[in-house]
């Protein structure tokens, strides 16, 4: 099968391209720019386009399918040529469904935690040598790619993102998977450029729950009131399984999880991650992994990439980076770090980088999000606000939104980097939360500042 990717360089897209190449497909692709690590990984599999840009002459009737990425625009020259030729055009999630429609599809949804839960499930299955197809949103230890597709595996594990499918398909991705088994971890308003009201955002999860196939299973976090309400209200003929955060305690900086066999030390920490673990356990049990085997495997799970990922440690200081950017994620991550390191000074640094976080109206959602930190810093780039064509956000608006008198605010990347470089980190924890990179912050340099 000959498949061409329009916008092959995206995090998800390049992984799918590699997975199809490994499956024996003939894969080509285009993009106007490709960053690392996508560039090197495509190059390794000889899938990197020879030139950047869009080339309509590469689109011919010999192609069996086009896979269209979100980075492309509706007027993309290659897309227009494909439409003119009447070629089959798939969004990323549509194609994944086609690849898995004869398998048992397990879809993990939620505003937060879905990458971690998916990663936990895959770690447990990998530990017990149970082969499955998958798509996950972060690079995992022991896994070559974030997408894996075969003909023979019975299960397909899918991280269910609620963002749009493609420039010409405005449905949320997770509406297209039709799960046999689904999980919803939590609902906290996000992506306001697409879902302008909270009610509109919640509605997407109701549709997702109703898309579970008849006789399927829904695993849901009953501690989240929105999730609980939707789960209990759905009249879809499915089985429902609620989960809550398990009992645990912290001793000498180590989290001990209550299990039927007694307390067990685990590598991850924070109430939100223990909740994620409870959801992952239910899913694994639905897939044939019993409770004892789950605990044996999860003890060695160290987390997904960029999810409370330890990047540096010395005798007196430890640093983590985390993908947290929405208010609920920032709050949960900050709380988890302070709970784990009660006797250390927690310095929480948040970059406002996404469309939602730089929206003046949405900013008020961040009130209290950094309260658990001993010191709090917010960095944002006025240039990023202009690029996203948003109303200008002032430092005073940010200070007011977070409602914290001692909040430090930086708008200049060099000044923020210098602040970190000169900081005395004795007996501290540094938490760097962002879906960006603080205007070019080199995390290897941060490691040197801390470990020197």
C-alpha cells in the first residue's frame, strides 16, 4: 500500500509514518519544516523529505491513501491536488481506526492523565510480554516508537485526544475510535479556541462515552464530578467500572502504595498519578492481567517522557520538567511535588505557552494553581501572544489571575534563564512546567547549574 503524509513532521504523524514503514507500506511525506527529534527519526528510516515545502506533483493517482496532519492548512496545495484526483484522504485518527477496526480497541480519554495512564498500561503489558498495537503521546522507555501496528495483535491501545482530527475534519480525535473499552480520567476545560464554553467542552466527553460499542466497558474516575455525572447518565448499553485514588503514604521521600499484599514502594508520586494508576489497573484487568501481576509490573514504572520527568539531581536539589500547562494539570503537579518533598523549598516555574493559557479571559482559571509552591514564577512571551493573534496580556493581568502577591513574572527569556542560573538551589526542588521551552532554555544547561 502506498501512503503519502501531508505534514509528516508532527509528533504523532512521524511516528505513524515509521510504524507503517515497519509494517511494509510504501511511505512518502511532505512538510514545510520539521524539528527534532522528528527530523532525525525520519532520517533514520529514510523517510525524511528531500526538500521542505509542498509539491502537488508528488500527489498522483498511484497513491492508495493520503494521511492529513493538523499542521497543514485547508488550502494546502498537496491537499487540493488530492481532492481534485478523488484520492482517499484520512485524518490521523481515521486511519488508526481503519488499522484497528477488527481489533479490541482500548481508548484512554480525559483532560489530564491520559498519556500517563496509556504509558502505565503499555509498561505493564510489555513487562509481561503481552504484545499489543498502540498509539501513545510520549516516548516510553523500552519502546522504539509511539505508534505500533501489526496484523496479528488482538488489542489496540489508543490515547484519546479531544483535539480536532484534521484541517478538514473538525471532530475531536477520540470520537472516531469507537472503543470496546474506554477510560475517562477527568474533565477540566481546555482548548478554548475550539471549545469556547465549558459546556461545549464537556459535551465532547458525553459523545465519547456514547461512542463505546454496545456491550463495551467504561472505566471512569468517580472523584471527578463531571466525569461521574456523565458516566452515570449515559444510557449506552455498556458496563461501568468506577475507580478512586488508592491509599498511599510518603516516607522519607518515597511513595508507598497500599496493596492487598501490604505496602509497595513505587517510582511515581502524587495523588493524580496514584489515581492514574488505579485507572490503569482496571484496564489491565479487562485485558487479562490480574491484580498481582499488575502490581509486580507497575513497581518499576518511572513515568512517561516530560511527565514529572527528573532531569537533574544533586545532594541538595532535584529538578523536574513536566508537560503541565492547563490549570488543573499545573495545580495537580505542583501539589504532588510539594507533598513528596515537604521539607524542601519548591520553586515552581510555569510557562504560559498554549492558546488557552495566553487568552486574557481564560487566565482567571489559573487562580490558586501555584499556591502549593513555596516560590512561583510565570514566564510568557509577548511575541508568542502576537503570533497567536491574541489580545495583549499584561503582567498585571497575570498577577491578578493567579492571585498570589509574591508571584515573579518574566517576559524576557534571557532574564528568566539568568534567574535560574544565579539561583541558590540549596535544599530545593525546581519544577519546570511547560509545553514549550521558555524561549530556548537548554535543559542540559539547567542540569549543569544544578549538579555543579
